[in-house]
C-alpha cells in the first residue's frame, strides 16, 4: 500500500432511520460508536410497518410476542422500503456500523441486502442463543438490555479481533471518513490495487458494489446533518456539504432513497413530532 492514506479518525457517522421514530410515541436511543456498534434503540410499535431508508447497516432486533422472545437480523435496503412490525410489541434493536457483518462465518453481507434472517441463522449454538434470548427477556429496562447484549457480543468481538492492517479495514475507514465523496480511482491510487480488484473486494466484503456503498454513506451523512439542524430555517441546505456535486444532485439522490425532497422530509419529521419522540442517551 502507498503512504497516501488519510490519518485514521474517529468514525462520526451515526446511521439513522428517522421513520422508526415516527412509528412510536417514545423512542430511546443509546449511542456507542465503538466495537463496530453504532447504537442501541428501543420502541413500542404503534403501527404494523415502518419506513426504511438505505444505510448499509445490519440491525439485530429482539421483541416479545405472546410471552415468546423473537429475534432477527435485517440488512440494508437498496432503496426506500417498508418493514413489517408486530403491533404493540416492544422492540430492542442494535445497529452495527455501515459495512460491518456481525454474523461473519454464517451469512455473507450480500445475502442480507434487502433481506432478513432469524436468530437461528446468526447464532447456531442453541444453548448460547437461548441464553441470550432469556437474559434479554428478563432485562426489564433499556439500559439492562444494552448491558446483556454487550456482555454477549464483546466475548465474540475480542475472540475475533479485526486486523487493522487488512485491506478491508483500511477501505472501511476511508469510506466512512470520506463523507461519501471518495472515488474508486482514489482508493486504487492509495492502495496500489486495481479498480477492478477493489470493486470485487468491496462487493465481497461489504455485500454491495462500491458505488452503492459510498452513495449510502453520503446519503446517511446528509440525513444526519439534516436531522441535527431540523429547526434551522436552512436545514435542507446544510446537507449539501455531504459530498454532493450540487443542490440538484443532492435533491435527486435524496428523493431516490427517501421518497421525499430534503425540505419535505424535514416537514414530515417535524409534523410528526420527531424531535419530541426521540430520546437520545450518550
């Protein structure tokens, strides 16, 4: 590899699904941003479906129905979509950082794109799986559920540490830190690998082609900036610094992935009390 790599920085992208918040009157979110985890969240579904936007992430979701704990992993959508929920059930979720596969060895990321799988496919050890479900079921608070999941997850995380010198790790860091403006040709220059090889490598490691991966990172950063400035008069304009060529490009991409123009998206969130329903714990 060349010496042209950008200095590694703390990942600042916290991938969001704003319409999850709109599906309830009380949505709790606990930020982590380490160990390949973005955040935890909890809500009680007040609708039988939720809108989903592309985020290049995998979510693990746990919920109870008729006294039985259920769980699944859901991969990213490639465009705006809908996911079903169990009405009046409380959900506890874990969102991994973009491009991270928490089920390495069992399921490829490409198999999770536009798809969901059950916990049985994620944790194949029956005893381990049942113990996790039982402990989450017994955890009565959101905080306790996060502790239970971290206790389970960290054992696996430290038993399979990331190779920070690997091409996969370096590509991941560069894309996350690029604001979605990184080009494959730049990665090729940095690494010394051909664009053809990098295209194949990214698809293999991240489950999608580099164009989509970078587009989704850029889109999610624009959503984050838009939401963070939701009460500003020019909130939609702040997302222009997310790596888009111009306002026309930004609006076109935003509509493709959210179904709304940026300004209409802000109006929808504000009109449905997004900021009042969301409770963030740092």
